[in-house]
C-alpha cells in the first residue's frame, strides 16, 4: 500500500520547514537592517554582551560633544573680544601720541587742539559701539548680564551727565590744581549711580567686583572645568585717587577731559601739566588693555589644548562604540548570500516533500 506523507506526517514536516524558513526570513530582515543602517541591531537588546558597555559609552560621548560645543562658543567670543580690545587699545595709543604732540606744538596754534577735541568726542562714540559688540548670543563685554547693552547710549557719551560733570571739573583748571582736577574726574568716572554711570546698571560696579562677573562656561567634567567667556568692560584692579581700576573707564574719563579742553592752549595755567598727565594715563590704559588681551590669548591657548585632548578621548570612545555597534559589512554581504541560498534550498525541499510517500522517508 502506498500512502502519501501528507496523510500522516506531512503536516509535521511542513511545519518544521516553515519554521526554518521564518528563521531565515528573520535573519534576512536583520541582515537587511545591518546592510542599510550599518549597525548590528535595531535595538540595544540585540547587542548581546556588549549592550552594557554601549549604554555606558553613549552618554559619555554626548557629554564630550557638549563640552566641545561650549569650548567652540567660548573660543569664538574670546576671539571677538580680543579684536575689540585691540581696537580700543589702538585708540588709547593714538591719544597718547596726540597728547605728546599737543605738549610740544600747542603755543598759539588752536587748530590742532580743536582737531584733538573733535577726535575725542567722536572716539567716545566709537568706543561705546565697540563695547556693545555682540557675538549673536549676547553683549560680549556685559559679563553675566550679557542680555544688557554694555553702554546703553554709546552715541551720546560726549554729552552724557558724566561728560558734563567732568567738563565742569576741568573748567576749574588752574596752575596748581591739576592733581585735584584728575582726582575729581576719577571720582566722577567711578560713580556707579544710574544718573552718572555710562555703563549698564549690572556692570556699574567696582573694577575688582566686575572682574568676578565674567560669564563662566562649563568646558569639562569637574567643577574646576570652566572658562571665562570674555571680559567685563568695567573690570580691572584696585582703584586709587587717579584710577577707577578699570583701564576702559580710565580711558573714557581721559577722553572726556580732552573733550572739555575747548579754548585752552599751552598758555592756559595748568594746561601743560594736564596734557602730560593725560599722556601718561593714556599710555597706562593702553598697557593694561594689552595685558587684558594677553590674558585672553592665554585662555584661548588653554582651551585649544583642552579641545585637542577631548577630541582624542572622544575619538577613542567612538571607536569603542563603533566596535560594539557597527556591523561588519563584509560579513553582512557573505551572510546575505548564504541566507539566500538556504532560503531557496528550503523552498525546493518543500516542493519535493509534497510528492513524497511514506516509503521515501523509510
């Protein structure tokens, strides 16, 4: 008697073959994912023993990327700050030279002084606008108050209450009170009241306190890993009778004094002494601004070194992650060919079993 397998055991055999085909199809689906996405699995669970290490690596790499972004932002702001301070320094050096010229040439010549006064007034506006430089994220010289303009009215500095106060002080110049004139002008420039200061209320403070108002950005994993995101316009050292402590404030005070010298000449009592004092002060301010810019350069170099280190660590971690996650495309290609062959063989076997009898299995 010849009975077909289908009457007794074909269903079992068919189920076995169907299960095998489904396994091959599942493998093909995974293989397709690996080929198109380049990763071993579409889920963490599919990484097997490497899933723990992979889960630990990913946040570390993301954190390093955040630090790198912060450092790039700081570098950009420091670069802009450096260029701006260089511009202000050039103005201070120019006025130092002009005051030297005034000392030696002014006699009866009024025109050179008129030109210097006009230059001082326009340069005050120039400085005000430089100090209001923004990097697109905020005002770079406003420190932690970066949303506030550093100088609220940059184009009115020569007519500000401070300028008028200094002009009144200078009008009292005589042959024996130059030091007092300078002290009074310094006290006015150091006045942080809203009615007198030309700076944003948030940074209208002492030079030493302003230094602590630099915006800090996290650039590393430890609490000490922060970088100053620029300088504050009013920052500096200890104040004295002849200095506000801030080179920028001192420079603006001096320019307001120059702006107040209309009608004076070398025959004006105290004029020559005042011109010499201004020349020395402009030189001192420019030197302190150079020091400030040098400190920015040091900060930039430190960040550059840190960026290099972090890039190396990030590359190492990404290599580890790639080893755990990325599929070997050569292996994927071989598996694709093997799976295709196995699938064809399975379908062929199913086709053959349909016509087989029980005797064919015995």
